[in-house]
């Protein structure tokens, strides 16, 4: 055994290896991505690891391996669970043979997500057990327990770390790998593995009977902590979970007047433990994120057992209703709830001598997300924008109006000014189908659907098939930078390599488009601006479904060999380079336009839009 400083995601990945996981699948999504990457990096040689084409595919791969008796894990973020919900709901009824853990990383804030979705609800909805770690150290141990419970009750389990657990770091004691027997293999049994209505009805009844049994079992689970001294006489208690437990204990440090319960398994609720916690209490504060899951469960419990306990939390306005909690926000909630004794206690901690006033801390600079300097997506968006503008030059009547349906990924940042090229963004792959819906209402507009190469494989193909089949009129713009850039440059079917280190044939986007019936497909380098603009003008004017593939590598994975400079003798200070494309390498310094050499990658886009030829490329 040895202690290692680990990120929470690394701890989960290494914990899964220690527990004997044999098949790991998933789809990259912050904050979950590093879990699968850790398993791949530290693969002892007998674990199969894959980035699946999307979360649904990953769920089904892991489920089938669990049918054969292997321990399996599938990873995703909270919105990815929506994609995988179809197989998950049926899987809850069918069950598994080998342990199967579904790791779903929630993102309070949200810091890097579309929603603040709470996976604890999915546990209740799907009737699956949920494990909710509060620290990297706990996550390392708990992932093994999750496999054990999965096998004990022949059910998948949800494992729900949040961003601060996933990306927090701690010293974790690494233990020897547990020796696991060889999987039995898949045993054919249509009465078990084929989900007919009769089977579903019987299994639903079994699940309902099993849930309270699991809840009773989890009442004694080692990570469900009840901080309660013998004869504590407390009349107030705090119920909490996950990383919020750490915030509560920090805010209550040294204070003895409150009983605290940490719920590590929010579904099914450990009812016996909750009743023990509530015994003698008059008031409870539920400190949780994101939704009032614990608070609601306590209200139901009080009603069922006729307990005279006043339950407070998000529903009563005592805890903020949305967003990420912090030690500061939790301390403020406790101050308001506990009143003067707690406030006086906090003040007493500061000592008798007043501290010398510290220097004022300046506010952190505002750092809005922006496409990287040299990002080819900027050139792709600009080419489409210029193409539509040029179509309207000298055209006073019936101008062409472009509508730009965006998608999830780096290219969502095309919404920022001065590009302003994302009119809609709903979820992965939706840019293609939303353009179809909009065109049915206003067919005279020109519709462009933007999708990245990774998203094309994950969820874009279905929308394109739908467009071809239903005779839609739109231009699909595939922004192909040959990687999954937003989540850390993971491979996908178009890159030619897998997480097992295999070099494989690339799946051609062009051939896929051709195969589903797209007749006009043109591939162009977006940094060849004139050609790109002319291509968009030509292709977008055709009827039906057509595609422009903007192909240029992500600037973060290629080494720049050039950079740009401004010739001060030619520059007329028009600032067109800044106002047209918004590249972060173009800055104003004392009223003069300059190029930050440390940021510039030499893509040359700014030079191509400079009307006086003041921007030159030079070798680094």
C-alpha cells in the first residue's frame, strides 16, 4: 500500500481497477472524462477500455459484458445520462450478473454543462441504488463497494460524484488489486435476458420489494455517517451529502450543538438510519445540491411516522435553490438557521485581539470563454458569415437571411461577438434537426447546421438521415478538427485510433454522408478563406440536404510553425482585424493594434481580411 496524491477522477479509475473491473466504456464529458482515461493509462493489461460513439452505446456495451459476469463500468456526465436513459431504464428491470457501475458526474454551478441536473432523481426514477461520495479518498473506496452491492442485488448502481469531488485532489491510500474469478460467461436464458412485458411486470414487483431491503442494508453502510454523541441532547440536526458534507463540517468546526448525518446512499434512502438521526430532534436543516432530495425524503418520513420535526432547506428558502454550494454559503445558511449562539461561537473563534486589516483583494478578472487563437472553427464560422453577406451585396429586395443552428462543443463559442454565428444551441446533434423544424415554419430563410466531427458520430448522423428522408433544405457544416477538443482531445471513430492503443481505419465522414443520401458534399480548408466563402455560397444555394466539411486540425494538437506580425508602415488603424473575427491574439495597446506573439499560431486569417495587406506571416 502507498499514498498517492490523486484527482478524484483518478481515484475512481484506480479504485475500479483495484475492484477488478474488466470492461470500461463511456463518452467524454466534463467533469467525468479523466475516469476512463485513468483506467486506460493504468491498465494492468486485462481491462478492455473504449470511448464509445455515445453514452447509449457505452451503456449497452457495459451491460452486455455484465450479462456475461464481468465487472463493468460506464462513465458519462449528467446530461449524457439522458442519452443513455433508454437502455438504463430497461436494464433496471432486466438486471445484471457481474457488477455494473454507471458513473454519472453531476456539475453543480453549472461549471461546464447545459444544466444542473441531479442524478439522484434518476436513481429514484429508475429505482436503482445511488452512491454519492464526498471526497476523492472516499470515492476510491466507495467505487469498490458499488461493485459489491451491484453483484449482491444483481442490479446496476449509479455512482454520482460532483465536479468538486471529480476535480478535487487528495492523498489516497492505494491498495493491492483484488483477485477476481474469471467471468462465468453469458448463459442463454430468454426468460431472464429478453425483456418481454410479462417479465417486466414480474421484475417490477421484485424491484419494489427489494428496494426497502437494500435501504435497510445501507443503513449500516460505512460511509453513511451519523455524528451523534451518547446523550447528546441535540434538538437540531443537519442532513447533508457528497461534497456538502465537507462544507458543513468545515462551517461547524468545533461546534457541539448540532447532530449531523451524511447520506452517502440517497437511493434507496437508509430509513432506519434517518429515523435514528431524527430521534429527539425538533428541527432539521437539509444542506444539499442540486435539488431538495434529502429534504423531500425527510418530509415524507415525518408524515409516514408522524414525527413532530420541522424540516428546512431549499423548499423553505434556508438554502440557496440553485447553483453550487460553498463553505461560505453553507456557513451563511447555518448562521441564519442557528442564530446568535452559533454566531457568537464563530466570533469567539477569532480570538480577543482584532486582526490587522488585510490589503483589499482585487476582483478576479472576467474571463469569458473564447475560441483559441488560431482555432479553425473561427475561420469556418467567418466563411459562412461572409458568404451570406456577399449574397446580399447589391441586393435590396428579398435579402438572404441566414439562420445558424449550433451544437455542443468548442464551436458553441461561435455565438460570441463579433462572430455571432450561433442562433440556437440545445443539445448534442440538435443543430441539424432544429434547422429542419425552423425551416418548416419559415422556408424562405437559408439554414446552416454546425456540428463537430466527434458530435457527428455521437448524435449527428440520425438527424442527417431524418433530413434526407423528409426532404429538408439545409446546409450541414461539419467542423472537422480531427479530435474531441472540448473535453481534452479524446479519439473518436474518425481519428483512426482507439483507447486500447490500436490503429484502425478511420470512419470517413464524407462516405457516411454519401451513404445516407447527401448528394453534394464538399471538403474545404476553412483557412483558405476565399475558397471557403465561395464554396459556401455555391453549396448553400442548392436545394435539399448538402454538406460542407471544414477540415483543419485543432490548434491545440498541432505545433504552430508560423506567426503573424503587423507592418506599422502599412497599418491604417481601421481595426477590422479585431472587429471582424475577435481573435484573442489581436489586442489594442495604447490605441495601436498589436499581435501577441505568444498567442499567435500563424493561421493567417487576420491577414486574409486585412484590406491594406498590413499583416504578414513569418516563420517562428
